C-alpha cells in the first residue's frame, strides 16, 4: 500500500516543522506499519484473553506506538488511523480464518 499511495513522510515534506530528525525510515508514509503491528498484537491479546487488565494495557501500548509515530514526524494522523484499522482488522480476520480451518480439520 505504501508504494500505491506514494505519500512522503511529514519530516520530508515539512522539514522546518520537525527539527533534529534522525531516522532510518526511507519508505513512504501511508499506512503506518509500526502502528498496524502494535494494534494487531493488542487485538490478538484482547481476543485471546478477555480480561480488562490485559486488554486495556495492550491497547494503551498500541496507542503509544501510534502517538510516537506522530511525535517523531514519521507519519500523518491518517497514516496512524489506517495502520490501526489494518492491524485490528487483520487480527480479527486471522482469528476468524483460524477458527474456520481448525473446525474443518477437527473430527466431530
């Protein structure tokens, strides 16, 4: 998706707004892969463990990853929101597919 949208990162497009930026990121901006991975992990943890004391910290951690991407000038807010949606959506999709595959293979 990054190359399909071909969106520059904020620190490249607005170099005067983000001072002292040092990065190893060289790709395009949209969507945020770090945020997608963090929200995917939080969603999988919340699917597996239905306890608030597991789910709330997991999503707080994922949100902090998203915020860090904004703070560092690596991504725009839309990059982070779409990354979070991709992460949560892929977690629920993989869980659904996993149940379908396992249910078919288990003898009744």
